[in-house]
C-alpha cells in the first residue's frame, strides 16, 4: 500500500516545465494587454492616487515691535512683509 507524506504537497515538475508555463502565461497576458509584459511587473504610469499639493502653514508669535516692522516692510500688510523678509535673506 502506497502512502502520501503530506496530502497538501503537489509536485510541480521539473524547473524547465515551470518556466515554460510561466512564459506561456506571460505571452497570453501580453497578447491580451497589447503590450509586452516585464519580468517583475511594475508600476503603471499615472497609477495610484494623485498627491495633493497643500501649502505648508506656519504659526508665528510676534510681539508688537516685530509686527510693526513687518507691517512697515509690507506697506501695511504683514503677509507681504514676511514674504519680503524671506526673499531678502534667502
């Protein structure tokens, strides 16, 4: 009487047969897609969720002297004063 060591192990065959099956599947998929299929797959161009471009925000704690200086640089606008200060030193 013949016994099986493990019923969940199936012999696939020699390595050349496995490679031949893989190549056949790859050729079939290439014909279906209409383009060549690579060895290890890859990322499609434009695949995935697009990144959202969010501006970085910062919080500044200014005292009265700093606030007045920035308003002076920006002609009354603190945001423009900060931008001018950044442009001047960067």
